[in-house]
């Protein structure tokens, strides 16, 4: 199944041409996950810039009848579509990499693509520190903490 033009055009209108794609070369880069040997080519990939974009993608999915698969590192099988019965879009939040540090309360708010290395760098500028999990400083803070809270 191919991703419908009306749905694609609605996504382009919201995100802009640079942040939505059906290009076969781009789709191939999202075609495998770490835990699976099968190749499943996505039909469309969207790169939201903020939570407003994500909400709009889901709103458009309800209107136009396509499925949404959020991903990050594309490590796990749930990142793959399980059927070609429906059109779907993969959401890759790589543009969402902002972070805010509250020095007084020693807390940070991070978006999905903030790594532990980047968080540690910014924390140290304010005299703070954070732990780095055994998976390494290059991984997403949010993904690591959401994945069973490992290395806490």
C-alpha cells in the first residue's frame, strides 16, 4: 500500500516539505530495526519539530485514516508496521532536541533526542551533574528512562 496523496499533502502543509518524505531512499533508511531480520519499508516518515506537530500528525491520522508509529533509535520491533493493510507514517522526533535545566531545583526537562552526553555537558556548565547509564552517553535520556527505567 502507498501512503495516500491527500494525507501526505496535509502533513506537508503542517510540517513543511523538508520534514515529511515518501522518498524511497529515505524509506530504506527506516526499513530495519535492530531486533528483526525482515525488511519492512515504511510508506512515509515525518520529522515533527515540537509536541504541537505530533498532536497534529495524530489529528490528521484520525481524519485521513492512517496509522502512526513513533520511533527513535528504531531498536525494537514495535517500531515496525505489523501489516501492509493500512497506510502509516513513522514519526522520528530527531528535530526535538531541546533541553531546559532548572539549576535551583536541580532538574532538567528534555525532548526525545537529548543525549546523556549533552545533558551532562549542559549540567556541568551550571555546576551540576547527572548519571551516565552503562549504555553510554550517546543514547537518548528519555528513551533510556522510558525503557523500563534501566540504570537508575
